[in-house]
């Protein structure tokens, strides 16, 4: 070996050592600094290269700082709140509008829509405690009309849980009624509030007794009211309530005088705005929609400041990476998710509903996906749950394997769960006909502790979870973008429908499930054939993209437009005809409504015939439709909150319109049984007769619903066959 060769090899060896050290340092830095995107993503094909380029441009500092900046505008100076149609919401929307332009989105648009607006300015209560000292409490608010017109003296009475029995012996007229409530395990604040309203109360003060705001006894809570604007309610912390309860208890009258200064204003038919910007793709008429809402309770760092910041962070990362999408990617900031329509059960997701049903109904059929974000800067469970429509589950499970792990978060990886739930904006997009998904949050302890409280602040921030969401959903947008045909697998929904059939209930009702099962199986067979075709097209399309064969890719894309359109048409039919809601807003298939009622009516009748009144009441009757209202509220409350689901105009019910398929009114027999519960050898023949009549009506309803399902499945099968 010559001297020159020795020097050359020595130099090469030195460079190798240096590169090794630098690589090790880079990996160590990446582990220490979660803001640095993982660098070990493979670079095989367009998707991997685009993902790698995107991951390198993710800027977590940008996203975090923008999330914090959204706290600038407040409805309530002490507590925050950025509520439907309020000045704070509109100013925040304008801020997002300008930011969309700043990061390079195009065709940035402001969409106006009509809603009911809410401004919550203040709720301050003061009194003299048992030690003779002035005590001051700041209260949270709900979407109601109440204006004390400055500080005003009120009497406060404590009414336990605020039920009809708790209020029966109390004089609450023109008084503030203090109650304890657990909205997760008992009931929504709507019911005791309206019960007290009927008794003439000035307002209710609700104290969370578990279920929500468990993070601290100082925590306040806010939720949507799901009720009328003229039944006022406010939120008080356990700490403040305990001091007030002590004062009430020490008084000789059972009430206590306080000074209350509060202003909460609901106005009807106001205005708010949704905003969107685009990264325009080769196909400007095919959309992938990313969305999050920008209204909030309190500071709303997780819910939903961080989600808006995640959405814009993904947009910025894609723009900065130079990604040129095949489809047009829309980034949609939505107003009024928490609340936006007064006096309806379905008062949330107002901005999203308006966006897809009223402002841009033309997006349906063009939009192949909605990816919605909620509370994304927190590790809710040990696996990142993507909550999806049934039809996307297999596709997402395949995609999940491509996402690089982030050390120290989501040790159990990514899981996909179905179906969607109603608690977020993706549901409105989904029922409109846009296949939807979101990052899940509802099974988290966060819901019980920090959710909708003043403790939803940057103190909850998990940097690694936020990074993982940037990585996962940015990559998902790219992955979806490089799919020619919307990857909907209808076998998942059809199998779920078949699994939901309780054969013993059908037999008891004298309703045959044979034809339904046969039609479902036929449709599953047809769906499997379609799946093969879709996979073939998408595999070929991705291969053409990977090989940079733009001519072949475009040809495949153009030839698959009819298939893509038909799949979206089938999906819309499935949403319209096979998706219903319980009275608690859970998603069910149509037959499950009557099936549930038949099962519990039959069991309650059997229990009563065996002399077991308590069993009938405690285990079965309350599960039938909304008859659990009967146990704790007067007939007027029961009727009010039944009628506003069944007899309201569709424009007030929005996404819930027509989704509840029936109602069995058991108010009278349940109340009669409650009165007879402790009577020895009570005669319950009349109650049994009423329940048997209800049972027969539900058997007929089941038969009707099954026939409708058969027709629906035949329609879906016919569409798949074409």
C-alpha cells in the first residue's frame, strides 16, 4: 500500500468514526429532545420519502406557542371562556384566519353561519361565613340567560341532588338552589335545573360531586346545557360550596343570604364563523379535511387550543416540507363545538354541522376523509386510539404499522376503535357522508379530572404525546392522499350489524331474523369483492407513484373516479339508514332500539309476576328509552325533555334529527310501582297489563325496523354489486 493510499484510508476511517459519533449524538439528542422528529423512517417509495420530509419539518415549538396564544381573547376576564358567537370567539377566529395565510395555506376562507350566541361575563357570589368573615366565590357558567344587573341579595337553600323529592318540601321560589351532581353516573345538569325552574327558583348552583372536575375541590365545571335558556344554572367548586353549606346549616331558617352578581346572555339567531385554508392538490375537487374547534370553556388548552395548533402545525409541516399533494387538503377551524343552539338535546357540534350540511354540502361526495382533533397534547391511554367509522378500521390498522414510535409515550402503540361517538365534530361530517375519524379522548381519566374545568391549562401539556400526534396524523394525511379510491370496507359494519342481533329476543318477539342475516351475508360477499377491486386499484396507484410513472398514476386515478363516487354513495346510504341513536346518544343499528326495549320489558314483567317490584324497577325499567327520567323528576320535566327530541324542527335538532326511532312512555306505571315497592303482596296487575301492551308495540316496532333494515341492506348490496 502506498503512502497516498494509507493517508486516503486513514482519512476515510477517520470520517467513518466521526459519522458514527455524530449519528450516536443525533440519536441521543433525539431521545432527549422530543421536539426532534424520529429519523429512522424508511425512505422506500413516495409515501416514506414524503413522510420523512414532513417529520423533519414538524415544529413543536410553533404549535405549542400558537396553542397558548389562543388564550388571548376571553368572554369572562377571570375564567376565560370563548363561547359561541361571542366577541372572544370571533376575534380568535380572525386570528386563526390570519395564521392560515401566514403559514402558506391558500384560498383561506371565512364562512358565516347562524347560531344562538352566548356571552358569559361574570358570576361572583359573596357572603359572610360562620366565622363572620366575608367570603367570595367565583362561579362558572352555562348557556342561559341571567342578569342580576349588578350585585343583588338572594337567599340560598341546599337541595341535595335537586330531585323532585329533594325539592318537594322546600320553598325555592326566587331563591338560589344549591345542589350536588355527578353528571357521569347520574344525570345531566339539565334535569335538576329545569325541575327547580318549575318550582320558581331564581337559579341553580351545581357542585360537581364526582364524575367531572375531580382534579381539585377548587375545580369548577362547564358543559353544554341541553335545555332552555330561561332555566339558569351556574357551577360552584366543592371548596366554596362547603363553606356555603356550613353557613346554611348554621342558620335557623334553612336558607342563607348572599350577594350575587352575574351576567350570562344568550341571543337567538346570531352569527359566527368557520375558517379554512387549503393545500391545493393535483385534483382540486377531491378533499381530505382536517378539522378542530376553536371555542372553549375556561382557558381550554387541551380542549381545543392544542387541537387547532396541531392542525395548523401539520399544515405548516406539509407546506414547509414542500409536499405536493395529489388531493386538496383542507384545514378547517370550526366554531361552536361546545354549544351553539339553545333548547335542544343536540346542542353541540353546531359549527361542524353547519359547515358540512348548510355551508358546504357540495363537499360531500368530494371529501374522502375527515380527520378531526380533540385534546391532543395529553396521553389519554397507553395506546393512541384512533376512533373511526367502521369502514376505515382495516385501512387504519394497516397504516398504524408505519408510524414511528416516540420514546416515553404510547408504549402499547396505536389501536383503532369503532364506531364513532357523538361527542365531537367528526360525527357531523360522518353522517353527512364524509368518512371520519379522530384521536380518541373519552376513555381517559382526564375526562373525570381536568376536562371542562379551569385546570385545563398548559400544566397538562405532554410534549411527547403532542409530537406523536403531529407525526401520526401528518403521515396519515399523506398516506390517505396517495390512495386513489376511498378505502371503505363495508364488511366491518355489516358484521357488526349481524353480531348485534340477539336471536333469543327475536324469537321471543316472534320476529324472524333469517332474511336479514341472509341479506347481510350476501352484502358481505359483495363487499369483499369490492374490497379486492379497491385494493388492486390502490396498490397499482401507489406503485405508479413510487415509480414516478405519472402517466400511469393519472390514468388509474381517472379510471377509478366512478368507483370512488359509488363507494361514497354507499357510505352515505349506510349512514342515513343504518345509524340511529339511543336516548343517551349512543350509536346503534335500528333494530337495537326495539330489541333493547323488548328484552327489558319482558324481564320486568317476569319480575313483577314473581312479586319482585324492586328488581323490575332497579334492573330493567330504567333501561327502556328515557324512562330513567321518571324516577327523579316530575311529569312536566319528563314530557319536556321527551318532546324536545320527538317534536322539534329538524333545524333545531341538527345532527340528532330523526335518529331516535321511537319512545315508550312508562311514567305512570313506574311511579305506581315506586309507590308500591314496599307494600307486601302488592297488586301490580294493572302495571303488568300496561307493560304487556308496551311489549306488544315494541314487537311490532322490531318487525317494522327489521323489514326496513332488510330493504336497506338490499339497497347497499345492489349498489355494491354495480
